[in-house]
């Protein structure tokens, strides 16, 4: 993914949050959340190419919402999203995904239909794997017709299973009790 060269005046503030599915980093521009993911902010810095600012006020809402989500108190993220890392078909698919409600899931084929893009299910899987804003743009809610399907975040499919169990889509296993 190319850095965000088209807006050299933009800045980004980072917040690192401990979550039940591992350390998670939020990257927030003046517009909204531009990226998130597992691990430290260094994984985001090169990809974004924006000047870093230390602004806890900018990241506070996103951090509070992520914490409330994992506490079971939030079912819909309202922090604005900065969609600039996405364009065209990928943007349309991820915006359709953003509307998939908490506690539900869609298949790759259903998401293709919801997005109106005509992308085949396999292409949807590729877009999910490159989602720059996991959890907030909930790629964990996209499943294969025959099971969970893949997941590239955190610890892979186990993280996806934990997120879907947290949201009540899947029943807990003995390991979760």
C-alpha cells in the first residue's frame, strides 16, 4: 500500500490499546480513523507516511469506543473514518462491510452483492485481507459459506472466532468458559 503522499499536510496521532485479542493500534488523522491493527504503531508509520503528532484528545474517542466494544457496552462505532487509503471497488466493498451489524455475519458472496460491485467471493476475501481498519470496519464478520473462512489479523482465525464469540454470533466453546 502506498503512503498517503497526496495530503502531505495531514497528520496522524496513534494510540496503542491492550485488548483481549492482543495489542491494537489506532491511527487517527484530522478526519478520523485511517488505520488500525495488531501490534505497535511502527507497523503503521511507514505505510501512512504522515507526520506524527502526539494528540491524546484526537485519539480519545476511538480508544474509548474500542474499550467499550470489548467491555460489551458498544455495538456500533461512531468515530469518523478517514477512507483515504481506499478507492474504487475496494472502497465500496469496505463501506458496505462497515454497515454489517454487530452480532451478525455475511458470506463473502453476500458482501459482494451488498456492495453492488460484482466482485467474486474470492476477490472479496482479498479485500478483507487488506482491510486497513479491522474491528471498526469489521472484516471478522465475513465468513465462508462452509465455515469461518480466513483471517489475517491478530492470531488469524482464532482471533476471528474470538471476535465473533464476543459479539454473540458464535457460541462460546469450553475454552472460552
